[in-house]
C-alpha cells in the first residue's frame, strides 16, 4: 500500500507547463496522476485548476487523452490480477482489485467503459459457504 505523503504548506511547487508535461507523459505511460503529483510535490487541486483555467485547448485535450490512456492501462492490469490468483483468498483480493479498476475506468473514460456491469461471483458468498 503506497504511503501518502502530505506536502507541508510552502513546500509545494506550482503547477506550470513543465509540471503538466511531466504528468501527462507519465500518465500516457500508465501511471496515475496522483502518484506523479505527489512525487513532484504539486497539489492536485492546483494542478487541476491549472488544467481547467490556464491550459490551452490542445493541452486540455491531451490531458483527456492521457486520462483515457490511464483507464485502459488499469483495465489491462485486470488480466494479470486474475491470472495471479491461485488461492481462494487471492481470488477474493483480485476480485476486489478488478472491480475497483473497472469502476475507476468507467469514471475516467465513460465512452468506452459505460456498459460495464459488476460481475457476480459465488466465491465467498454466504450460500456457498453453508453447503
């Protein structure tokens, strides 16, 4: 589980074109914007304000494309999660992780993932355990 770092007041850098380009390049590579911003010590609110109010239309479109690329990267991770589960506990953990990635992908790229319906699974269900 990643360690959440809080950026002390006065220790953050302001969002600008250089920060934007770094974040977008790494998002296009499949990383989350939050982790990149934490590493760069930029507040998410400041970054999103910059994208909304100061970025040019082509930059905003590039950001939207990077968010969609992140959604697709998250969906690609689900295959590895499912394949790596060998025990019942690992399967339950993988199911939760897969559901979380699908729900995030629906939020990030609704045009491609809007038809997603949560899967039903009998593993861990009460009726199956009481047989």
